C-alpha cells in the first residue's frame, strides 16, 4: 500500500450485488457493506469523515454499474484502479489463454486464496454464476491451472423451471430456494429441483478437486459468494473428516484479494 495512513476502499461489483470494504494500512477491515446492484446509486460506501484516497474495483456487472461507481468515486475524490488480470501478480501465475480476459473477481479470489491459505486449492465462487478454479502450489508461488463457469444455484433451477411445463406447475411459487430442502430422496418437485441443482454444483466441485489431486495430494476447497453457506454442509460431508478440515468459507475473498493486489503494486 501507499506510505500514507489513508484507507483503501475495495469494491466487488458482482452480477447481482455489490460489496465493499474499507481497509486500513495493515489490512484490517474498518467498515464494510453490501447492496443489490439496483440500489447502488443510493448506497453510502464510505462512512462520513473517513480518510480515504484510493479505490480498487473488480466489476463484472457491466457498463451501467461501472458508470455508477465512477460517479461515486468522483464524488468522494478517490483515485481509482480498475482491476484487470495480468499474467503474474502476488506470486500467482495466470495460465488463461488471454490473461486479461479472466474475470477480475476470479483473479482477486485466486490472489486472496494464495495469500491466506498458501496451499493448493479449488477456489469456488457461488453467486449468480459459479466459478470453480484450480490453484496449484509450487513452493513459494502458485499457478492458476484453469477453471470452469456454470450457472449458479438459483439460475440452474430457473433454467429447468422455465424450460418445462410440468415442473413449472409442480414447484412452489415462491423463490426457488425459500421453501426447498436438500433430501437424499426428494418426494416433492420443489425439493427435487433444489437438490438436483445443489448436487450438480457439488459434483462439479468434486470433479475439479479430483483433477487437481493428480498434480498434488493435499487440496483444500475455499467457498465464497451468496450460496456458500447453503452448500457448505454438503461439501463438508464430502471432504471434511474428524481429523482434517478441507472446506472453508470466506465471505470476503474478492475484497481481500483486491487489498493484496493494491498493496503489492504500491
């Protein structure tokens, strides 16, 4: 980070929600917040009388949200860094065919995962879309091998419901996840659709873990995003044992990665 004592504002603009955190010079979170993207224009991202000169932003929400963020940062007199993934940073090599095309949120998550956990891992963001990325440790640095993108928990259910008549008529009329439960043998359509979507995502994560274990024996799983806590029990049952915890939830992975990247560049 810069040598002054001012804070750093990190902003993670996702497909549905925007999160932000104010970090001090040693990486402690002084304040944080979250809002739906539709409400971002009215959100207060910095407490009054806060000393902050810089913002670093990961935006995968498109041009309209970028415009709102520009206006906010101008009003707060903040110098802005828009994150683009490079080929190497913070000890992590980016193996994407075109490194800059890797989503900024995925890159920030990988940087945070390496900075915090320092081991081979599968980094999962469970939001509107799901990303499942493989990071392999090589002594004092790491390599992003690649990853996959698939519909998120709600989107998987919506695709199925919208594309079928009988399922649409048999599912609860409320939000897909509100009344549904994960069951070993679902006995109603709502639970059947929800359980199927959950197991599809868990299966994709398990497959990525198996592939990464070809390169390294010990692999942990790091979850972030809005559905992380919903899927943690299933993943914990699959990967955790009494003697070894292999699945972790980190609610601020992108924000922590943004802090690490700005600190490294200063």
